[in-house]
């Protein structure tokens, strides 16, 4: 008997291009994963509209609607838990999750960063890589922890830096590579399983 697909909850803050790639991949039963819900930290964004068009349940929880950041984090953890996810994917989600969320989903929440971690953490990975003069950069898929882009690395993909690159052209090429890495690796995590052992992440259990 084949195992049921891995249940994914995807959190977004914007246009949701990575979400769309996951939705498209999950349309193939062989992918091994299903997006069961999409959440956001704001209303009226294209990421939620993409999910709604695909018939996927959505929700939005704004920090400003809660008494504190910790209260929002607890509410987010509770709402995500209601969908019984096996894996949570932060796909352009622009909020840091906190203690309650990590207590519930630590070790099974992943995020991407547009640089080769541990280099150039934070909001401006492509800009910082270009300013430093590196010849290659790329994207990292990592297990979310309490730090900023500091979690155990699941996968990385390399993008050459061209002499004529601007921050915008470099970032666009990184996003293309990042999207392919995300879809491929999440599918492998779903089909093969994975183990997080301190700083090491092993696919295939």
C-alpha cells in the first residue's frame, strides 16, 4: 500500500511564486506531497489568491490584530497545527516565527535564503554578495530555528555572479534556481523522509 502524500502548510507574504511551483508540482501524484493550507501575515495578497484558485484552504493572521508578537506566534502555531502538517514551508514569509511555533514545528519547518549560508544572512543576500565581490552565490534551503537564516542546511544551489550583474539581475537568477531547489528538495523530503542531526540534515531517513 502506498503511503499518503506528505501534508504541506505553506506560509507566504507576497506574490507566492514559490508557492505556485509547489502547487504545480503537487498536481503530480508521484511528487509525494500535497499543499493542504496556505497562510499569510496579511490579507489581499496574490499568494492567497493563488491558493484559492487551486481550491486550497487559506488563512491570514496579522501581527497587528494581536496584543503582542508572542500572542500572534501562538495563534499562528495553533492555526497551522489545525491542518496537521507533516512539513511547513516558509515561501517568502517575511516574519520570524517564535518560541511557540518552533516548539510545535521545530525540525519540520523549512525556509529559503537567497545566498549560500552561512554567508550573507538577512534581508539583502544578493546585494551583499554583489558588494563583496564573490564569484558565485546561490540559494539555501534550511531548517528554521530561532536565528536569522542560521538553521541546519538541507540543500544549496550555486549561481555564478556575472560581471554585468546588478542586484536585480542577480536576484532574479537566484530566485529561478531557488525555486527549482525548493520544489526538488521538498519532494525528496516527502518521498524519502529526512533526519535532522544537529547541523546535519540527511535525506532518506
